[in-house]
């Protein structure tokens, strides 16, 4: 779960399987309320924030292109910026 207060209170839930091949986290994004139900953990955010559907236009993100072992290249090589 990621929570931010500016420019307005927003939160996003993400639960990614711990198996290979799950590099694009967009398909695992959910409301915090959904994450609370799946995980059993309560983040105690206001309901209006916890129920917000993730809007990728309001969250910066990068998409990992390939799984790597050993020394990692720079962030811009591994995770190119996404342009909306």
C-alpha cells in the first residue's frame, strides 16, 4: 500500500505474486479496501481514500522490462519511464 497526502489524499494497493514473470504491476493494482480484504491487514485509512480506484494518470510508475540477477543496471535501463 502506498499513501500520499498531496496534492490530495490518495492511496493505492498492490499485491504481486512472489513468482517470476510478474514485472508489470499494473494488473495487480487495487483499492486499499480490496487489499485489506485479501491480506487481512487493516491500514485504517478514511473509507473515502481506501475505496478510491487506482488512477494511473495520478501515480508515477515504471514498468520493469526483464527480470535480472546480479548487479542491476541504472533504473532508467531496467525501468523506462512511462509516458501518458
